[in-house]
């Protein structure tokens, strides 16, 4: 990966962006893309758009969507002793919380905290197997009491796990929030790769870093309405099945480093799928296929149903340990996804129809 791109991925991973509080990540996104696009736009929900006008004014208009929001937590209640009680923003497994370091994002800046847990010596043997409910877990920020805690913390402050991007062996990396900051990353990288080319695509490209996906695909709903695309591709993370305990019979066979996952099924326009496969072949990009019989629960679900309907595709990066603070993926798959999507965009022409025959 190009060093500048890697630094961008690192900055995006480090920026806090729980759903509804995405602007630190959006700022990183906008600053990066501004050099490669014709126009940068924003909207009232907090979505960020980079626009590349093709040869003339299209059609078709293509929308790429990667959501920059990550799962996290929110301060609900501060007790007399200054401990913070919290709920989750998006789906987080309460089993993995005790003993973790977290960052409370306050008006006065980031504040370190830990999710406390009574020591094993003091837990009755019969309770050791039990999971403590999230509403009974608490964050210790080191405050003496409620008054001191309230000097910095306000109800509704967002909280993230601590930890940005680190390298593992080979081309594998770990971070919190790769779901779906890598979607935003790929959108930005595709804009860059197209923006740096001499020949413009024969379509208008909107690259959107969407918000509030984890809360019900909310940013993609409004941004698709705004753009009115002919073609929409969601860029997401997908469950890898190459580690213990994940059942290939249930999720399909998807490996890290074997290329992006291209979905097929009712949420996907068959001609968009075929064009993605054609682009994969032409650009010699390895891809894996996911059978998706229902709405995919990604931005692709709402993009497809926007206005009169949009020809939709879904490209996912294989990811291990989704929605934990230690999501793992292969950088090779990010590069491959960019290559595939650039190839796809250059296949689009004004004459193309996506009405299934
Ligand atoms: Zn996601």
C-alpha cells in the first residue's frame, strides 16, 4: 500500500466516530479527498461526499457508499461516586467489555477510563460463568465523586474502545472500527485513483462516507435520496470464516487475503453483479462470492429502495472479529477492492441499462 494511503487509513482508524458523532472521521475523509475530486459536499445528517464529474454530465450517476460510523457507547448516568453507566451505540457483545480501556469523548477532550470488574477472588463460583449485563457495568474515569466527574463528562457523551491501527504479521492489521472505516477508506481511495487519471470515466461518481449505518442505515437513506444514483455500490466488511468457531456452512467460505467479497441475491442487481465480475476479470482482481438471499442489512439495502429503485451492488472486505475492539483484516483485500471498483466505474457507459431482462 502507498505510504500516504496507509497513513490516511491509520488516521481514519484513530478518529472517534460512533454513530451520530462521526465528524472527527469525516474531517479526515474530507481533507484527504479534497485534492482529488471536483467538489466536496456535506449534508445535515453529517454525510460527506466527493464528486467527480465524468466526461460531460452523465448519466449514469454512480454512488459509492462506505459508512464511517463505528460501534461504541454513550454515557447514560453518573453515580454519586463518579462512576459512569453506559449503553451501546450499535451492537456490542457485553461479554467482551469488563477489563477494557475506553475513551470518553468530552467537550474538554478525550478522557481515559476503564470498565471495572470485581476480582475473581470475590466472585461466587456459581457467578463466574455469568455475563454481567451491560447496564450493570460501569466506567471508572478516576473521578472522586459525581461532582468531579460532571466537570468533564456530560450525559450523552460518546465512548469508544481504546486502540487504533496496529500491524500484525504479513499484510494483516488490527483496529477497532474497521467496520466500516475501511468502507470510507476505499471510497476515498477510488476517488483518488480516478481523480489522478488523465481519462475521466463516462459517468458521474459520488463517493460518500455515510453516517449512522449501525443504527439502521440512516445516512445512506438520505444521501441516496439526495444523489438519485442510477447505480449504487455499498462497500462494507463481511464475515471471514477462516478462524476457529465460525461455520462455513452458515456464512460461506471467505478468507482474509483472497480478495473482496461480491454479493449476489435480491439486494443486488444481476447486471451490476455481472459487471463487477467482468471488471474483476479484466483487472485480474481475485474475488470471493457471497450468496445473500435477503436484504443485506448494509447501506445497499436502502440504496436499492431509494425513490424508483437503484441498481445496487455490494463489495465487502473479509473481516475477523467484527464489532470487537480487535477487528482483523488483510491490506491486500483493501487494494484489491479499490482496483475492482475503479475497473467497474470505467466499464459504465451512458448506453447501459440495468433493467433485468
Ligand atoms: Zn458495517
